[in-house]
C-alpha cells in the first residue's frame, strides 16, 4: 500500500537544510544532545534537487516563523565548487530566502574533499581499530579491488566498515549517530557510536552555533 507524505510545514525559527535522511538523523542526534529543540531539519534529497527545493521553499506554510536558515552539502571531490554551487542557487532563489541570508557549510569542512562521514572517520583516527580498517582496504586493493574515483564514496565505505564492527552491523550511518544518546530507550542502542565532543567536529559545531545561537 502506498503511503502519503504529510505536507511539509515550516514550524521552527531555525531551519537546517541538509542532503538526505542520514544527515537529518545525524543532526537530530546532535541537537538532542545539545538540548536544541528550536531547529527544524529538512532533507532536500540530494544536491541535484537543491535548486528545485530552494525554489519551492518560500511556498511552504510557516515561512513567517523562520528567522535563520543554514545549508549543508557534501564537498564530494571539490569543496570550492560545491560552495560556489550552493551560493549560486541561493542567489537564484526567492526574495524571502535571500533576505534570510542563509549560511553554508560544505562538509567535511576546511576546504577538504569528502562528506559528513569523513568527519566521523576523523574522530576515530585514535581508535586502535583504525589501523585494521586501513589494512582491510589495503588488502582488498592488493586482491584487485579498485577504490571509487569519487572520494566521498570511499569514506562512506570506510564508515560502513566501522559500523559492521558493531552489534548492529547493518545500521545506516545516520542511525549510528543516534546510538548512545540520552533519550534512546532501546537497550541495544546504549553504546555511543559518535562522540560529538571530539575536536574533529569543532568547525561544524562552530558553524551551527554561529548560524543558530
């Protein structure tokens, strides 16, 4: 049976737009830990759909409630190109959005290639198992495996390998961020998988603070 999505309504003074549902879950987990309850997180369902999403955003009910907007996007291969693209789309959007002067963060930050998963990997570099992860990829490459030409896909693959070492090895990355949060009641989700206090997340944290606080 087909399901019908509820109409999207803007309901908070702060609006964070991100690429997909993994990002929605990731930021939801982080904001829950921070005690921030006044930020609505919406996925624009991929960079190729951002232009259409921004064009339609001002037509949604509740625009009068929105005071601040921030947008995140994966750098993929080229952070500068990604930033230029998002800024161009903002310039082509509605007067309503232009007046809000959206802030933009290209993940993982610092002008680097990659994606949100790249930040999590950076936070795990001191874990003893990090050497094992790299050894795995070295080994399969020697056996004929070729890494993706898309840099971000390789980091996503590494993130999935880290998840595979957990008690729930088929978890999506976004759900992984929910593990260990204070409001999670499921006993198999008590172990914290993502340490939001790690310095790897500092630049993204500062962006969120400057955007919404």
